[in-house]
C-alpha cells in the first residue's frame, strides 16, 4: 500500500535544469547550489546523482559539506557562509572544502590558524545586498592580507551576490555590477583573479553578470525565477511532483465553520474537499 501523499523528486529534471544553466551561460562554470537539503529535495540523493554532471557544489554551512564528503562526494564544495572557528577551518582544510570569506573576522581567523596545505577562498564583496560581504573600503586590505598568507591558495575567487535579480524592473543589479567591476578593475593584481556573481535569476537575465563561476540554485529545482513572467518559466522543469488524495467531500452552508477553532468560514454554500495532507 502506498502513502496517499507523496513528494516525488525527479533527479533527471534537476540535471536538465542544470544543463540549461550551462546553455544560458556557456562561458562560465556553474556551481550547483544544493544548500538547505537541496532546497528540500534531499541533499545526498541530489548530490550523488548530479556529481558526474556539475562543475562544483555549493552549500550554506560546513555541516552540509562534511555530510557530502562522508557520503563519498569528491567534487569541489563551496561553503557559502564560510566558517567562524579554528576547529571548523581545520576541518574544512582536511576535507578540501572551498570557503567564503564574507567578514574581516574570517580573514583574521585564517591568518591566525596555521594550515598544512593551501586553502581555496572566495572573497565576498558587499556590493549592495548588505547582509554578508566585506565592505568596499575593507576589500583591498582583505585581499592583501590573504595573498600574503602562506596557507592561502593565491587563486582567490572574488564574489558578490545580487539582492534583486528576481525583479526585472529593478536597476539594483546593474548598480551592484558597477560597484563590483569598478572595485576589481581599480585594484592592482585583481584583474587576473576569477570572479563569481550570478545566482539563478541573474544567470537567466543579465548576460553581463556571467563570470568565471555562476551559482544557480533555485533554477535547478524548476521554480519560477522572477516576480514577472519570463521565458525561463517555460524552459525550466519542476523537479518535484506533489500528489495527494481527496479523502472526503462535504457540503457546507454559508456561515458554517471548518477546522480547529472554527477558523475558516465559507462565504457561500460550498463543496469542501479534505485532502490527506498537512499537520492537522
Ligand atoms: C542561495 C545562494 C545562491 C543561489 O541563489 P538562487 O537565487 O537560488 O539561484 C547563490 N549564491 C549565494 C551566495 C547564495 O547564498
């Protein structure tokens, strides 16, 4: 007997959506973002299936990255929020993880924790999102400090994140792009370093944001990317099918109530279906 409610994950669709990212940004490498349990689709199953097809993986926290390593994932993994403690930094080095540096305290942590082998770092600039990222006026010093450190891989990746790429009417992404490019172009030694900017929505709509590495997340799972309708809505395929069953139908008169604490009331006489899903 099968459950009446099922979320069925189509791994092949996730792969096809990833391949669309490669088509839309043919000159970039694309990191498959599988943070938050692969946006609820199952971290280990998604990673194991995608591994042969993707350039690298991105997760939010080190625990997710270490779980991937334990499950035998050998591809490069970027930890999007980096680490905050020496023990985590050591563990990241042992597991050959790539770490984001988004705050000066993380620069200090790297400088003060000697590692046995060079670690690959992504230095994130706050170009306008104002959640994570080194401030523009602190960015140059962060680069210099990291490049002077014996256990930092000198091939830093310079990155930033868009706040509003999902709104096709917003000029914010263009402004952030300008801040990022200007800062990098004006710093000696930065022009040769790799860059990373685009999330899914930018990948699908802002060609100028395509750099060495894009970071598509939500598009892999086939969800709409924009507040407005967009051609990508048709191209992406849903990675989840959600099935359930109607297990009762009743006729309610206007003014009667449904459910706990009589919270919902039909505005007219109605046929009400009860589905085999939900908390209570
Ligand atoms: C979540 C995340 C992404 C992916 O964003 P989507 O909009 O889901 O494509 C990319 N970069 C960073 C830093 C993120 O945190």
